[in-house]
């Protein structure tokens, strides 16, 4: 039984390593999410330059539109219409119990030290791997 589990985890690891470029475009991560990450400095400078080149009335209208969109986003969030992140979190929690290293990989978006720690803990005993995966997924965001 133990060798079957080890073989399954090994195959999962090899699959993740080989398929990482394919997953990198389809797996949303916290670091590349447009809602939480900062834009590149070059893009920010270009946007600021473009904004400064606008007329005063155009700048006012754009700021007014941005405030309106922000107000709408906050209202949607308060009404509970933005529950995709909550759904993803529940799926990650379930995955933490079933396959802890995979949950850590999907949460982090890359194979890093947290992923390898999760694999080692899962191979040693299942429960420490599950606990560590839950700590990583439910812990503070990057």
C-alpha cells in the first residue's frame, strides 16, 4: 500500500514538473491576479504619461468613471456576487486533504520550497503533509 502511494506521488510530481509550462498559463495565482498585483513599472509610467497628456475635462471624466467602477466593485463584493475566490478556496481545502502537494502547487502557482516541503511531509506521514498544506493555503497571502 505504501509503495503504491509513493509511486502515485512520484508520478504526480513528474507530471507536474513536465507539465509546468502548460499549467503556468491556465492556473491563476495570487501573484499574477490583476485584482491584487501591481502593474509593471514600465506600464505604469506609460499610463501616467498618457493620462497627463489628456485635457483637464477628459482627466476629470476618467477619474469619475474609475470611481464609479470602484463603487460598483465594492457593492458587488458586499452583495456576495464575487464568490469565485471563496469557491476556489473550498476546492483547495478539499485538495489539501486528498493531495497536499498538488494543493500547495496550485495555491503557489509554481514549484518552490513550500511544494517540496509538502511532498516530504506527505511522504513521511500523511497527516503532517495535510496540516502543512492547510497552513500554506489558509495562511496569509503573499
